RNA sequence: GGCUCCAUAGUUCAACUGAAUAGAACAUCAGAUUUCGGCUCUGAGGGUUGCAGGUUUGAGUCCUGCUGGAGUCACCA
């Protein structure tokens, strides 16, 4: 039982003993540093149950607690705040108890609990991944890891948007202008090569539009009638009819893109347990629509299209099947969700990592699935995140203002290199080891920069400040980790057994932060927020650096104190590593 | 226009879901190392939390209105 729970039951007990009143909850906060104490009971909310002077009530409760809780022997009252001083012995005992724990803060999954499927990435196969995908990937991966650490079983998945008119556009442009180019013949990554032809299509399309306008068409007409667009539309029909020439081209070019994506995913350090392809799922959902019609969840209009009326829930009417009987995006998503539960029978919920421009879509999707009566529909979560803006404004792929994912990772590693060459302690590292390290640091900077902000908020990505390595940054935390490892390497004595010492004030502060880690993991999971983990790690590291600067570790003369300080350093290092693993960030032994 | 989300130091972000004098980092200024890794640490200045009301013992947080910004309202995905 942790100390807060213990105090909570004692406060309740005390309230009953003093006033014969039962209270449901007790509100706590960490004691502000200008007052003496470690944990604070906020008395104001209790006034609802017992009218009176908050200071007096706090005094009474404080006296009750020091008599009945052996870990607490002093208290003070400031207005309605009861500041409790927890005995040092509690903290050193607590530290000794967690020191040997390997995955302190993580909870292993229970076999009887349902799994969660986390979807993220889900790119189109007509262009390379960019900065927006990076945020998506980092968030999805991290939330999946956090859910695992909080005790859930997790499947990571993505649905690859491998069909549709946009795919045909790059195929067509390659067919017309590609001269048989391949990734092998050009040395280009497959996704980059295909992306070039997507751009090429757009250029040709614009050219044709202008020609048509010059011949007297309106802009609107020109956009609809441009021959290259008509050709692409025909190609899509051919694909849907299974035309073998188109299918072969599609398989070949998508293969190039997958090879390219796999390299990017590997460099980014993300992975998936199961892949879904839109070409397999785009026809799903139609039979469910039929069932929904029978149940009265949907209704058919005169022209044959099928709709769901959500006006009672404050939303609109939403189409789920076109008048020609073909599926729309919503149909597909309904079908895919159901398919996933069929494929993985233990799935009890899903997380969709998709940008906030689709907030409405997911609101509707979840509502429809609930109406259809699936029990897992209550456990669906749209991990909605804000856009990534550049100082120059919005990223637009057609205008070439996107930040390419591969390029960005390379740039970050190069910045890391130039800083490390100046300041690093890398004697004895091979060139290969160094290059790996630069990647670790560069990625650490990038990932931390993106994950430390609340997913819901938009991010302004300034390439200049994202490569900052000081203050609240990934490399700052990695540096602290490397420094701790340096201490451990130099500690040539046995520090594996617990010792008993009087705590230094800074040591106590670190232990207090370590104590909250399990709760922070749970909180991050409950909020689907890697930012909570990032901010926690930074607080821990800042406190450790202050300790490091203020006390001598290996230079300490008292043997037990020296041992304890190495132990606390080690535990901080272990916790940094664990916390960063939840963000998908690696930590270096040296840097 | 309807609906949804956002607005906090010069800048980038926090604030445990309603509690003490709104906290960090960057930048600025002033300090610290015969010391375990100075990519560090200590300190200072910097705020009417977009504006105006309201609820509450207590509001950055909840409610209403307004201003500014974004998204969305396709038989697109």
C-alpha cells in the first residue's frame, strides 16, 4: 500500500472518530516547496461534510494522524492546507524495496483481460512519409507501449491505403513518362520514386487544365475534363475490374513503396503486429449495412442510398451506402472494425491514431458501431492529434513545402554529430558505433520534441529549435543517462546490497519523484498521453542533476552513503531508460 | 452560416482534471568547476492566463456572450 492510500484511510478514520462523519474521498497534492512537508491534505473540500474553521479541522486531523501513522511525526497547517512531514525512514525503506525491481512502474498484463488494438500510420501508397506521419507514428507507437506498460495486451496495426484514384495517378504518370525507371535503375527509394510521379501527374494535369481554359472552357469544366484525369479514372475502373495489366503495375509500384516505407519505419523504430490493406477491406461493411437496415439502425432513401440518422445525438444524417450500392469510407471503416475483432477475438477495444481533421468522422463511426450493438464499441478511442505547422505555415505536398521524414532524420543525426564531435567522450568508438550513436541522439531530439507536447495541440515545428540539445530536450535527458553510466562504470565496489543511512535532502526529493512513477504510467495510459511520460522524465532528470551538482557521489567518504548514492543514481538511470522506452527513445552509454 | 477544437512570460511548453504567491525550458542578465562527464548547476528580471460577465469558500480549469485562429459540414478518403 502506498503512503498516500495509507494516509487517505487514516484521514477518513480520523474524520469519523473526531466528528462522526463519513467522507468519500480525500484530496491530496504535493507540498509546495516553500512549506515544510511532503504531502498535503487539502481541507477545503471537507467543509462540505463538516462546517467549520478549516484551520481548526486541519489541526485536529493533523494531531490524529501523527498519533496513528507511524511514518508521520510532524505537521503544519497553512490556511486550509495540512502539510504532513513523512519520516525519512519511510523513503529509505521504500527505495530499498524498489531498488531490485526490474521493471519498476510497469504492470504485466493479466490473461483474463481483453486486448487493445492500436492503429497508427496508415499511409497512402502514392508518396513518401513526411513530418505529419512522423507525429502520427511516434504517438501511435508510444501510446501502444504505454498501454502495455500499464497492464494491457496490445496489438499494433495499420491500414495501408493502397488503392483509389490517388494511387492510379502516380501509376499513370509513371506509365506515360517513366521510361521504365525503377528504384534499382535510379538509386531512389521506392516511395520517393513513386512520389515523384504523383507530383508529375499533378504538373501535367495543371498543364492540361490551362490548355483547356485557353480554348474557352471554364476552370470547373477543365478540371473535370482534362484527359489525363479521365485516363486515371479509367485506370481505377480497370483496377476494380481486375484488369491484369493494371493489377500488375499496381503490385509492382506498391512493392517499391513498401520497400521504402519499411526503411523509414525501421529508422524511426516503429513496428506493427498486423497489417491491413485497403484493397482487401474496401468492400467490407456492406453486409453489415444490410443487417443495420433490418434492425432499423439505417434507412433507405428513394434513390436507393442508405443513411444513418444521428440528429437525435446532435449530429447530421450520414450516408453509409451510395445509391449505386457502392461503399463509402464510413462503410469500409465499419466493416474493418468488425473484421479486426473477428481476426483477434480477444480484442476488447481500439485506438485510432488519426489527425483531428477527422474528429467528426470518428464521432460518427463510434456512434454507429454502438447503435449496431457491438459490446466493444464502448471501448473505442480516437487518438486525435493536432497538425504540425512549419514557421512558414502549413505543409502542402503539392507545393513542395513538406518536410520529408527520411531527410529530417538524417539532418537530426548530422546535428548530433557536429555537437558530439565537439563535446563527446567517444574515445575507442568505431566509426560505425559513432554513426549509430548520432542516430540515437538525433532521433532522441526529434521524438522528444514531438512527444512532449499534448497530442491534442498543434505543433509548430521549428527546425532550428528542435535541434536544441539543452533544457527540456531528449539529448539533455540522454546526457544525464550517459553520465550516470559513467559513474556506474567507475564504481569499483559492491553496491548490490541495501544500506541504511540518513537521507540527504536531494536524495529524498529524488525518491519522492521515483515513488510517483507507477502512477504516472497509469495516468499516461488513461489519458493516452506520451507527454505525461516526457514531462515526468524531465522532472526526474532535473532533480538528479541538481543532486549530482550538490553532493559528491564517488568522492563521498562514508562508505554506506557512497553505496547509496550509486544505487540512487543507478535507479534513476534505470527509470530514465524505462520511461524513454515508452517514448520509443533509446539511451546511450556514452555520448 | 451550423457544429467541434484552440488561445497561458518575448518564444516553446506545464499546471495532478476546481485549491496556497500560475510553473519549467529557450533567449536576456548575474554567478558556480584545483570535483564523479560544464550538453551541468545556482540565482534575477519577465504574466490582468484573448476580452466581458456569471457559478463557487475558491476559477487558467466550469457556464454564457464576444474577439481572434484552426478544423469540419461531399453519394472524397
